[in-house]
């Protein structure tokens, strides 16, 4: 069985999903792609033989042949599009974050639930084979009962200041992935957060009202204690590692490299820098999350990343920010919609 | 600019090349695929939207819109197809080995040269980012003048005995890749070969007239001394590593793994087995060699793996076998067409 | 030039220092060893050809030929022995911690200062070649300005409950080493501490009033944010690693292993467990700290680990404990003598 | 029980053994040290409290209190000293090689056997924990039946030309360790050797009649095929690695490093060079071989490295040289005393 898909948004991540769906995912046909910038939609449609390109995403919602949509538009449109897509009876894959407003998120989730459509959120890193292997080790008891978690998540370079001004800040544009990863790896909810952070990379980031360096401590309902280490600038490249320690052992992952060559000279023993950024590092995860969504729809099974999985990291971001501002541990139940 | 391609052979490697060309290579359009087993050609054509499927490869050669062919048919047809394709004025990518008969190889090479078409041989491992990085280190002098080379190349499990009986034997179905790699990494020709080998994995392989374990010593024209270590069965998986040692250092590569997770328990510190076989390990190299061929044709530049590169490893295989049989070092110039 | 030494305490660490001083340290002669348990002193004296064994450490202080003492007796005697040794004009090496009472520590430090004798505290890990290399990388700017620090410090198994009852608790018997390491690696003082901790390894530890698992966040005066991860039980062995991340790079260390052998089988790729505990892991550091002390005395140079270095980690332990009890970040200046 | 020892030779290795025996080996007392250069013997005796220093080794043989001798004198005296020591009824530890003349070796071995004294040869690398772990893996079947062996053994820099002129050449001053290691790891005898070699490091070595780069292929009686890779100059330091591949897996070892620190910067991911030469790399092995000898004598058990173990590598060196000169595989039984 095959389902027909429409893609909303032909920006960077929209193009990635389009290409993945057309070339590497089984059980799907891309019927249309929409973007307010019509030429972007047309360019991608032409390159990938997608029959329809349009500036109006409502064309996709009105098309009875389309059973599911991939929402890759600007963040501030996500919640509304989820609502409209749900009302149109389409299954939905939506990029994270759903919104920065908990009420909007809840409305979107309710709309999907009411319409009985599937809603998967784009936390692609769950599908990275490295982190998936860590979760497997935790879940199948290879390391016993988990006690501590560490996530290191550093970008190779900060985004433009213009982006930082509208991104919601480091906890919402960067740590949000790590908040999801923390819940995913441990399989328990975070109850309290304490944040230490600063501006160490670039004063301009501070002037824009944001932070560029943070260490966030997490307490989980099951007793696990975790930390997240974020920097907007690791000069040696994208640094993405995790470690879970438990009663019967530990599991950790290293970075991914473009090659395994080691060069030994009179100076040192060295290798090349890791894969530079998320498009290279998480290539496989983008394919796997798309396949998982399509399979969930085709086989009518639960999606692996739910609407609630989109809701909670936003709450965590709010708690992290509040903790930083007030320099005290903040319980997640202090955060109100 | 775009060129049109026909694919001859829809077996395992033919399918891989077809999919790669359709989805991941720039500057090319696949117009037709041929296979004596028509349903195989039709299945691949349907899946990848290739307009024409045929049982007769001559249809491709007769099609004036097709500028190049990818020959993935049975080995014993390669030489003849090169000749016919060259006479039809098509550029040619041909899977290795060209043939087991040096006269046939020479005829094929002469036909391509006479017709003025490009001929690239399918030594895909040259395009693996690990080995490419080693060659780069050698070429740009990172390790000075090379002195020694070691290649470890072990398969996870032997092929069926039925295959071994027709493959030409270990030096032609397995070591041939390593012979090419040796020349590629060192950038000099081998002049003499000494082989020690045995049947250690499975007596049935010996009964079929072949060997399953071999260490082959190579002397190069530039003085480098090399070894190749081959086994048909490494129980822990596909083992593919190289090392070049030189006057100013050394470079070596490790295996490729499905993930980087390390698990520590009371028993040991461990990781999962490496990627199991060539389709997983060399995925990227198949894409890169196709792109290199298409680019060479489109931009009218030399192909990176020439007909001569297809000829010499066969000579080396013959020398390796002769050395084993006579238990003495054999010079390559002892091998006559 | 050579100095004469007396050793006070012939327990486990006293024996280690005695053997090291006799066999591996230049510029020193051990004249006497004292222990309230005379047979222990006698056994070590006989084995190492130390001329005098006594039950009364005052014999050492009264001996005008002895220029320096190594205090390895029970923790609750350290401060008093420092005072007496200083008054006797002996240079002093004292095992950590000096005391659990800040007033006693201050008295001891003042006595040493007043007497003009050298006082070195036994934070041996500073002399481990791995951590020394990290500090070097930080100090010489290899990684630029430091931003974040992570210390993982896990014991292979908890000490006996009887020890835990008198040790002062995890922050004083275990984390105290990591507090010193944090200051050593970053070269700046900690101003605030936040602690999350629990009893996850053994309920008996909780019943004894202690914790067995802790994550401690540190804020440094220079802006660096750090974490310490402690567990009393890592089933795979002694786990001692650090990482410093900075504006121009990062440096981290791994564990030490009894051998480098990697075994690959059909199950996995594995190596043996790390060196099991501090006597194996930090062997070299015990030698190096003794040599450093002797050299400081002989050449009349500053000791590398001062009395203040013994004072501050105790303050940090008090702040860590207070933070845990009150679940809030605690500034070090809240801790009063 | 304790035995009394005399050391013959106070050069570099004699000093190492003296210090080890005095400070780190149980069950032994060093009574005397002899060296034709009396001041060398006296200096070591004074430093280590050895009662007697003499220019005449016969004093040690005549001393009835001495039960065993450690022969560390010049190679050309080894065989004669073994004979004399055996006739004096002393147990013998002798540095390798025993001699370069097989008749002399046999005479020495016969003398020891006739006298009923123990004779251990100084192949210290067998006691390195890395190689010991590899042998253990082979012996206890962790990797099944061994099929192939690879030894990489490269020095950081060539010895002086003056040494090369008298050392017997690369196969006797360098490869001899690897010949022993090959037999030790595989537990079977080598039957045939083929050598490819050259002068690549320094023409002066060739002018002195020696080689500086060699790859040696070994065939073992049990079917294993092995290689040894030797270079007199690895600019990145002492390179000592082995790998054994078998029917159920593989085991290999890496180099030893002064620290485990990894530095990541914008240039690369790097670590410091390995331990530079044998005194640092094989420190532990020197202690362990001395302890093994003393224990064998004290407990009257077989020595772990026999006279025959000293004989066979010399035969292998002769075969390797003959193979190189005649460019053909040479059987060990072609070599006559």
C-alpha cells in the first residue's frame, strides 16, 4: 500500500524531507509541495518530479488524494497548520517546535486528537543510530537501572544574530533537541531543572538577549540526575555525545567522522574533524523518521514521537530559562500554560 | 548539461547503480535498462521510473539518445560488451574484472581506445572516503616517501561453493580489489609478488580448487614493500583496513561501524560489530564512482579508473596464483597475455 | 643534597609513601617510621631497611636529623600533627583532608606559616600524567579560554558502611578529590555550588546517613561552569575522566587500562576493564607527588599543593552538602569557619 | 625463601636489572655486581647498596653465597659466561642473543643442561601485559584456531652506524625480538621464511652492509602465516603492535601512550606521541621477567624463556638474511650449525 503526501514548506528542511521521501522512503508518493515563495516550491518539484507546486498550502489540504502532510514552514505557522490539517483529515508530520506558546500547542494537539489523525513531531535525533543504540541499551537493561545521564551538544558556530533574535533563545532553538533526547534516553519525565549559563562565545549574542553557553541539570521522576552541556561554538565542529550510567554499567557514544584515517607524524597522532553539522551528522535520522511516519500511517500504528513529545520540551525550555533568571531549581509543574 | 545513460544488467550491482544514478547523481538521466531476464529489468525500471526495459542490450547500443552505458552483466560478457559499446560510440563504465583472459582484456581496451570513448572500471573502493583520505595523505606528502603498505581485507563469510567454482578463485574474486587498492594507495606499479596461502576456513573450498586464506607480499617499482591479508571468513564481520608507513609518518584506517556506542559492564568494554558487508560499508563509494564517471563524460575529462587499471590487477592475480603454486616470488613480467 | 625524612603512619598509604621514598625518589633518606601499632611500623621498616621504627611519632619530631615528615595517620590527627611538626621545625607533607573543621585547618595552616616550614597536601591526582596534560592544555592556551568543565569520578565499589559512618560522607571522602581537581584544571576559584544527589547504589548507605550518587554543578569566578559526576559503584571499574571545553577547542582524557588488547569475536569488539582502583590507576602520581615535595624542600621552592589547597575543598564539601540539603545553589562565602 | 644474586655487566641493561632486583622483585638479594669497567660497577653498587663491586666476574662465580647470575655483558661474552656460570653451579639469566654462532649457542645450552642449572633468556617483551594478553587470547581459544599473525615493530630512530656495524644486522639486533614474539604468540615453530627488505631510511646504513626496512613472511608448522614489519625509523615514535586472526575472531594491541589526553581544535583531533622507546614502553616487562626468573629459581620451576628460545630466533635471523640475499623462501632446516 502507498500513501500520497503533500509537503508544506520548501526551505532547507522541506527540501531534505522532499528528497528523502521521493528517493529513499518506501510506501509513499509525493503529490505536491507548497511554499509561499512559489519558485522554491517549483524548483524542488521540478528536480524531484513532484507533480504539483503551489504557493497555497490549502490546495494540499483540499486535495482528497493527499492523506498526509509534512509541515516544514516557519515555526510561527506550525500550530495553525496542524489545526487546519487535522480539520482536513490529514495525518501530520510537523517540524519542532510546535510553538512557543503552550496554549497554542495544546490547541494543536487537541485538534489532531479530535480529528483522529496521527501527529508526529520532528525530533529526528531519536532516529540517529547512535542514540537509538543508547536507548536500546537502557531499555533492554544492558546497563541496569539508570542513575545518571550526560548530554553534550555543541554547535560548530552560532547562527546569525538575526536568527537568534527570533528563535526563542538557546533553550528553544538548541536545547530543545537535548530536552527531547533526555526524555527519550531515560524513558522518564523530568521534574526539576537548574540552569547555569552565560555569554562566552560572542557578546553580540548577549546583546540580542540570548545566551551561548549553558549547563542544565535535570532531575527525573525515576531519580535519574542528568546534565546537558550546550555551546553555540565548538571550533572543532559539531559535538554530539551522550552517556548513560547505571547500576550494571554505562553506555556512551562518540562523534561521527567523515573518515577513520589516523595520521601519525613527528607532531602528533591525529584524525580529521568530525562531520561538521546536522545535515551531515543526522542524514540517516532524517530518512528514518520519515520512514517511521509513513509506516505508522500506512500500517495504522502509533507514531514514535507524539504531540506530547512536542509539548514537554517547550515546558522544559521555559523552566530552564526561569531557573537561569532566578538562579534556583525550578519544578516543571511551576510552568503554567 | 545532462547525459543519457543505459544500464546493462539488472542484478544486484546493476540495481544499486540504477538507483544511485536515478536518485543521487547529478547530470544524468537513465533512459533504459537491459537484462536477459526481462522481469528483472522491468521491475527496476518500474520502481525507478526508467522509461525503457528490455531483454536485449543491443537496443541500448542502437539508441542514439544514449551516450553512455553501465555494464553490470556477467563477467564473461564484459569484454565483448565493451567492444560492442565502443563500436556503437558509447562511453563505458564496466564492472570489474573485465575478463580473466589478458588477450580479451587487451582487445576490449583497444576497442575503447580506437573508438575514442571513455572506459571506467568499477573499482569502487577507491571512492571510499577512508581509503581516499589515505591516498591523499600519501600523495600530498603528509607521511613523506612511502616505505611499507599493509592491506587487511577479510570477508564476513565465504560465498557459496558454486560461486567459488566459477569465480576464478580468491585472487580474482577477492584479492583483485586489494591489488587495485595497493596500486591506488602507493601510486606505483607492483613488480613482484610472493604468496603464502592455505585452506583454513572450510575444506570444501579446497576441494573446489580454491584457497580461503592468503598473505601476499608485493614489491613496488618505487621500492615500497606491501602485504595483503585475505580471509574468506572473519566471524566478527567485514574487516577492511589499510596502513601506509613512510619516511615522515604513517596513516591507517579502521573499520566502519553501525554506531559509535560503547557499553561498559562488569564483563568488558565493548562495541557492536562493524558494518557487515560491502553494500553497507561501501555505500558512499558506489555513489561517488558513478558521479565521477558521469562527470568525466559530461566534462570530457579523464576517467579516474582506466582500462589499464582493469588490466593490471588481473596480471597480479595470475602472478599471485603462480607464486603460490611454485612457492617462489614471481615477477609480473613473467605473466604473458 | 639529601634530606632525611620521618614517616608518621604505617597504614596503607603510609606503606605506599615509604616504599616510594625508599626506592624511587631522589634526594631523600627515610630515617624512621612511626605507627601507634608498632608491629606495622616495624614490618615496613624491616622490609625497606628503614633504621628506626617506633610507636611514638614524637621521636621523629625530636630527632634533629629529620628535616621533614610525611603525615599518613588517621584524619582526625592530621591538624594536631601539623601543628606539632611545624613547631618542631619540620617540613610537612600531609594526607588529605587536613580536617573536617575549618578552625582546625586554619590553626594548622597558621602553625606552618608561623614556623616557616613547607606544607604540602596529598592531592596526588594532580600528578597523574593524564590530568597534568589537561591542565597544561588549559594553561598554555591550547583550548583558548575555558568555558566548561566536566569531571567523572566513579569508584568501582562502595567502601564498607563502617568507613562511611566516619568518613564525613561522599563529599568529603570522595568528591574532595574532584573539588581539588576542578580548581587545579581551571585555575580559578569556585564561587557557587549546586548539588543533586541520591541513594541509588545501596540503601544501607542512605541508612548510614550518606549518599552514593551525586551530580554537582560548579560556578567559577572566571565564568567557567563545571559538573562533577560521582558514583560509589561503577561495576566496570574505576572511572576517572575529565573534559575541559574552551573557546579554541577541548581536551579530555580516558580511563587507563591494564592492556591495549582488543578482541573481536562474533559477539562484539571488546577490551578488558580499566585499571580497577586508585593504587593501580594513580601509581605514578604517588611517586611524582613525593618527588615534588622532596624537591621543594631540597631546593627551597614553593610546594605545588599548598595548605590553602587543603582548606578550600573542605569548604566546597560543606557547600555541596548544604546545597543538597536545601536544594538551592549555595555560595562558598556562605560557609563560615 | 630468598636467593642471592650476582650481576655481570653494569651497562644500560645491567643497571636496569640491578635497580629492578633491588627495589621491585621479591625473594632476592643482590650481593655483587661486576663490570670490566670497575667504576660503573661501583657507581651502581653505591646507589643501590649492593655490598660488592668488582671488575672480575669470576669473583661472583667463586662466591658460594651467590646462587644465580644475571649476564648483561657484551653479546660476544654471553656464551662463554653461560658455560662458566653453569660449571660454577649458578642459575643463569642471560640477555639475548646468546651468540651469533649456533655452535657456541649449543655449547652454552649443553653446559647449562649438564650442570642442571636453570637458564632463562632475556626476551622481556613476552612479559609485556599487552602481548601477554594476546598470547592468553590465543591460548585459551578466545579467537579459535589462529590463521594469520602480524607484527609491527618500528624503532623511533636508527642506532649509531658504529653499533650497526657490530650488531649482526637488523635481523639480529631488531627482528630477533619479533621472531621470538612470533613463536610466543602462535605457540608453534616457524618452518619457512621469505624476506623483502631495503635501505630506505639512511644510505649510510646500507653502506655499513645492513638494511633498515624489512617485511618478513613466516610460515608456521601449524599452518599459520605471519608477517613482521620492521623499520629503523618511525618518526612518530616507537611503534609496537601485533594482531592475531583466527577462526573465531581476532585480537590486536595498540601502542602505549604517556597520557590519554585528546585535544580537539580547529585543526584536528589529536593526542601526544606514543611512549618513545623500549625503556619507557617495556618498563613493566623488565620487572616481570626478573620476578619470573627469581621465582623459577626459588620455587624450582621451569623458566618461562628457555635456552632453546634463545637458539631458534638466531636460526630465524639466518634464514631471513639468506632469503633476502637469494630472494626465495628459505626453510629453517636449511640452516646448519
